[in-house]
């Protein structure tokens, strides 16, 4: 688990556009229209992939005790327990290679915003 958290922490250093590109270029997803040479298409595909799953992810995320407690605390720094809760939800909802990227995008966008019904852009 320490390695998983380290990988997510490294992804959190990237801006959202680069995370969307990574999501679009994840194994098996390039075939859906993203080209590694076309950044705008890749970003758009990454946003679409996350938007297509956000309702399911939101339902699971916002019911987790760790996430609810984090939101109530008004803390800005996400604990490892919260990162693991988001990762667990992403794994159960998506599985496969992009789960670390999806976890980073959700944390970067903000759990409070996700649970308020806002959609990452």
C-alpha cells in the first residue's frame, strides 16, 4: 500500500490536464480515440472517461466514513486513510490501470465538490 500511496502522491504533483492525458492514454483506452500525439483529444477523452463514472464514484465515495469525516474537518491536506478510501472506491468501480490517475483527479478536484454534486472539468 505504501507504494500505491507514493504513486498517487506523485500523480498529485501533476496538473489536471496532464492527469486527464494520463487517463486517456492508460492501457486499453487509447483505442477509444485518444492519440498520444493529440493533447486536446486526449484531455477531452480523459474528462469524458471521468464524467462517465463520476455518479457511481460519487455514490460510493460520499458514503465512506473517512471521506465524510475529512469533509467535516475542513482540512486541506488529504490523509493517507482518505487516499486509500478513494483508491478503494476507484478500484471497485473501475479496476484496471487508470485507478491511480482517477484517484489523483478526484483528490485534486476536491472531495467536497464531488460530494456536493459538482462534476470535474
